[in-house]
C-alpha cells in the first residue's frame, strides 16, 4: 500500500514563494507517476502538474507554467512543488497524487491516480 504524506504550504503574500513536499512510502518514488492538484471550495479538483516515474520532463497546467516547478528527490522518495510568483488565484488546498499504471503517465485526470495525500492549504494574500 502506498502512502503519501504532504508538508509545507501556509500563508504568503502575492508574488511570494512556497514549497510543498509529498513523501511516499510503500513503493519507491521511481516506480510511481505522480501529480499535483488543487481544489477550492465548491469546485472540482484542478490539475497543476505531473511528473513521470523517472521524473523527466514534467507537465504543467497553463495557469502555473513558468511559475511552478515539479521535481523528484529519489534519495528521499519525495515529490516537490516549488511555487514562485504566487497569485491570489493560487489559493487552494493542494493534493499530491500517485499512480502505478500507464494511464497515470503525465495525466491531468484525477481518476488516473490511485493514491492521494492528505492535502495542504496554500493561501496567497493580496
């Protein structure tokens, strides 16, 4: 069984930076396709970005491209999300996700992932 434990997040002013981490257990992160999603009250979970099992060429939503960076730390089995130049519209609960099948490869689809982190609040104040 794969477990994902998130850390990081918090409150930051517009233009600031935050870093989220998602540590996996149960399987090496090198065997998992992973993603980041976010959700605000009353809305469906929105795709942020994804990284393949090997961690090469991450895929990003247009709304965060150029501002967010996804990376894998294989030594620590951790998926990182570096968020820069944050905007008020980035305020949400952020979730990491993991999948073991080919359908989860760089997938923006919530249903492609089998496991989810507990969620972390990110609040950007203007």
